[in-house]
């Protein structure tokens, strides 16, 4: 029986036309990051399992891809724990590897250190539309700056990257974990319940007000605290925040950040305080933010401050904050909306016949490449019209038939 040629469930093959778009998007994002002073690094796709499991990665820890030990280290007892049979796993995000990287290399890095990471991460997601087990993220982080100015710079840089690839009229939603924690505690919940309650609040977009209250009611504090918390999240806004008495230092930093970002935006996008914004990672300690775009029910970018994570790898605590663009979501939106990055295709097909000297054909291709075209050389087929149609469908914008044309012709205008 023939083996299946399909990719593993939850993964996919990417065809050349989409790959061209992905390359253009990545180049635009990377270029923006670099122009804003960020430096690119790379970390391994695999990390120590002990490190991954102790990372406060929230629900992502339930979706780890783990790797079996090798040789004599492998314990195949029926009741063996995961730590007995596995010792490494695939990274589920780029923040944890960056924290380990910084601790390992900080003597060679500037302070503050402004990093770029673009790479694939891996989560054992349940396969469904729009969710993949292997997907790309584009991260920028600032390590060593404890002030809210770092948040402003990250939001501004990310917004400019999104604008560079054709996104506008998006909304940056912002909150602070310290404000969120005080909201939860002031509603009657214990400090130890903050993470559990936060996870329930984070579902509001999906299950609505009544759904959140229903889940909160199952906790020991019952219905009264559930209503008090939900009512507080719905009544609190940017105007009442300063008088709320909640986390004064966090409120001050958040309001200053919003004011600065609003000025920098020049009306091209919005920034809004969202008291229900949670972000799923347990390692966030301060401001958190997401970018919402259009009618889509998901964010296209997200991040926050994680001042305690690097301290897990070194004796000193180091402030850190990051913002990640969800590359796959960006690509899917651009394909759905038929967006392009550079507009007109510069791909050119140079066709030739058997009687043409291949050396002369390749020389002509070189001349065209110097003009800025991306030139592919191919033999002319018997049905030229059909071949040209296939080239157009594949994204070619120009054509040159060797020995017949004296200049490049734009496809679609013959």
C-alpha cells in the first residue's frame, strides 16, 4: 500500500505563491524592527524539559511536544513519569528561549538589549481551521528597561511593522496584570485564585457575561463575588481608572503609555484600556497588550511585561517586556483580503526554444535581473497561450520570449 503524501495533521505544505507573500511580509517586518534598533538572534527549537515545565506557560504546557530520552537513559516502565522518559521538548513560544539565551550570554550583550526573534514554535494543538501545530512568530523584546517607555517603544515599533505590510485602523488593547489582580482580590477572591479567575475572565469574548459568571460561581466565593468582579470589569474605563484606587503605580504607567502611544499613532490606529484583557501566559507581571484588527475574532499581535522570568535562570531579576506578531494570522488575513505587500509582481518568465543557445538565453536573463526582475528561464511549450495562463496564475507579472521579443511584456496586456 502506498504511503500517504499528506503532511502530519496540524501542519501544512506551503506553495510558492503563498511563500512569496510570506517572504515579503517577513522582510517588511524584519526591516522595520532593524530600523528601530533591534538586533536579530536565534535560539534552538528544542529546550530542556525541566525548563519548559517550570516556565509558567499557562495552557501551553498542556500542549508540549516532548522528546524521548535516548539509549540507557530511557526508562520504559509502564508507570514511568514524563520526566523519566523525556528530557527535552519543542519550544512553545520564543519568550522562554530568549530568557534562557539572555542569562547565558548577557556578558556579550548591550543594556538594554533589544532583540528580534523570527522562528517557528510548536504546540500540540487540536487540529482545526486556523490552528497549526507548527507556526511562525515574529518577536521583539527589550531586556533591562523597567520603565513604561519600553512598552511605548514596543507598541510603536509593532504598529509601524503592521502598517508597513498594509494594516491600518487596528486597535491596541491594553491592561496591566497588577490592576487585574487587584480587581480580582477586591471582589472577594484569594490571592492564590488570581490565575484561575484570570483564565475564566479571559473567556469572556467566547462565552459571554453569563458564561463567565457561571464558571466563577463554581468557585467557593460563589455568585456575589462573581457578579461583583464582572460588574467591575464592565464599569471600569480609562476615565475612572485614576480614581479607582487600584494599583496606583501600574495605573500611572498605563495612562502615560496610552497617552504617548496615542500621540505617536497620529490617528492611524487606536489604543484602548480593556480591563478584561488577560493574556494566557502565567509569567506576565505588568502591562499586557494585544492588537485587534477588523471583524476577526482573534488578535494579530500580543505581548507584555515578564520581569520575573529571566530570574529563573540567574541570581538577579532582570526587567523584560516583549511584543509578538502572529505571523500565520497576518498571512491568513492578507490571503483572505487579497492584500499584497509590494503590489505589482516583478517576476518575469524568459521562454526559449530548442534552437536558441542556452548561454545567450541565460545572459539575457542576467540583463533582465539587473533591471530588477526576478527571472525564471523555461522552455516554450507547444500551447503557448495555456503556458502564459499558467504563468499568470503562478504570480508572474512579465514575459519575454527569446528571439521574438525586444523588451519585456506585461502579462495581461497582450
